[in-house]
C-alpha cells in the first residue's frame, strides 16, 4: 500500500519523520509531495496512492477521479470542507480528520491577534488592554473552549453562543456565560472570536448587520473559514463605522482593497497560520 503525504504547506520535519516511521514500520510505502505549486502535481502524485494525508489541501472531485486506487483521505486538522465528501462517498473513499489536535495552536493565535490589534499592530501610539473587555466566542467547540479559558486568564469577561450546546453548565464549567442568540453575542462583543465551520447555513453569514451591532471599537477575529464572511457586508460596515476592526487568519478576496481602505483597522495573515506550530503538526 502506498501512502501519499501531500502538503502545500509542509508539516514540521519531526512530524513528517514520525509519520514516515509509523507507515514504514507497518510495511507500507511512503511518498512525499511538499510545497507543490500546481494542481497538476497533486493529480500526478495521487494517481497510484492508496491513502492520502493532507492539511488544508483541496481534494476535489478532479483529484478523487485521478486517484484510481485511493481508499482513505486523512485531513490533519479539525475541518474537512476542503475535501469533496460527495465525490469521495461515490467512490467508496473514507474521509477522516483529527479534531482537537491543533486547537491550542489556533486558540493561542486568536488571543495573539487580539493583542496585536489592541496595540495598534505594534506601531507607536496608545493602545488598550484585553483585561476587562468582553470576549464573545461564536461556536464553543475545541478551539472555542480554549480561547474562552485563555481569555478568562487574561481577565476578560467571556460569553459564548453555540446552537448545538443547550446546557448552560457546559459554559459555566469554564466560567463562561451562555447567551441565547447570535444577535445577543455580537451586541456585547468587544472582541468576537469566530470558530464556526463553513456550511450551507453559515457561508456569508457574518456581515454588515452583525458587525454594525457590535460595541464601539469592537474587533472581529476570524481563525475559522473565509467562506463564512460576507466580504461586501464587512467592507460596508467598516466604511460606515470607522471604529470597527477586522483581523483574519484567512485572507479575504478583497484583502488588498481592505488593507488600503482601512489601514491599521484591518489585518490578514499572509498565509493561514492557525496550525503552523511544530506541536500542532506533531499532535495531528
């Protein structure tokens, strides 16, 4: 059996070495495709692969069609919206992920982004502290819980909303207050940490209405997915409200326009950095 590790953004060397050892010790062959720049390279590499390990790499219907021997895809991360599940199911291919293994890395990044924006992107001038501010968490899964706990440690007032968690005790166990609607969450948020997946219900759901309901000086922090943001709505809200800020780990299509228009009120990481730690690589 041939296992292909296909990562446009490579794992840490220690992680790759660990994967290789596990696979070769089991008597299987390992192939490595790193830093590829064209989809054609991935299509060629998967042609004879029986198993595929990826990160945020796109496993489309075209990739699945090219992989005639493929039986399983494992995504090293929490989400799996980068894999065409319908196409995989049609070919009898199992898709798996590794939820929770990079959660701490993402949570630390989210808090770091808040500090970065609170301190004017580390440029001269008077900033503000996180202590005493209200941190609102949209989706209270593995990452959301860790963000909440770290926010509490910094002295923040933490609230959260998750439509799939109805028991307030889940939130109270972390000293977090449960709110009953998205609207209530955003209306109280000095910092809104976004952790929702990209689904048919959530795509483009975060836009003008929610942002303009936020308190003066509020910051939206996105370490989730680009697709959940209504970019036109966010631009409109930030144009109308010169106090609003947006920082994202997933560069918008309009990143250049937003950077030019909003200056220090907007920032996008050059590449997705959420799981870019050696520890997260190894865990996943």
